[in-house]
């Protein structure tokens, strides 16, 4: 069995027993879903020959829960603080580009931090922009932009 999302038009495999007795989303009704917020804290103190930061071995800790954005912001802030955020020479927040992440980071938890869109979502955003008729004349332009961009 496959399930297709209306927003992304991609298909996802679903096991039939997982969906039995579930009607899914009904038009005009709430979806009754919950969103998991995940985060990780790590340190980087070295760079490779091309200038890319190298994550310090065994420095990553993860957080996650089904919670609101505000609760998630508090959770990741506490983890970063416990890991030495206040002593960091350069502080960076990475996210998928969602406005709520930048708002929480800038206004509440990590003011002044450098904000970076993670490579996966940066490529996705570049691809979407490059595919706009006003930006590029051909679809091959999208591939060349994404492959030449340092993301």
C-alpha cells in the first residue's frame, strides 16, 4: 500500500495493518497529528583542507520530543547551555529555514548566533528557486546551480 501526500506529491510506503481503522485527514477537519521536534548540539574546532568545519568526534548529543516549538527551543537551549554554549567563540544555529526556528533562535534562545540553513534544505530551496521561470531559462540550470553552490 502507498500513501500520497497532497503537498509534496511523493509516495510513501505504508503497511496495511498500520492504517486499518484510521480514516486519515478529513477535509475541513484538523489532522489530529503531532509533530516531533528534534535537535542536536555538537562542537567543531577544526577545518578540513577545503575550509569545511569538522565535527569533533563524540561531541554530539541529541534531544527530541513531541512538543511545541517553544518547548523544543527551551530543551535545545538547556542542552546547549549545559554543553558550554556561553563559552563558544562562534555560535551557530542550523535549521531547515523555517521562520519559526529563526524567530525562536533570535528572539528567545540564541540571540546573535549565526543562522545557517542545513545543506539538505539549502539544496532543496536552491532547486525550487532555480526552477522558477523568472530565474532560469532551463531545468538544467537548476542542476548547475545546486552542484556549483557550496552546500
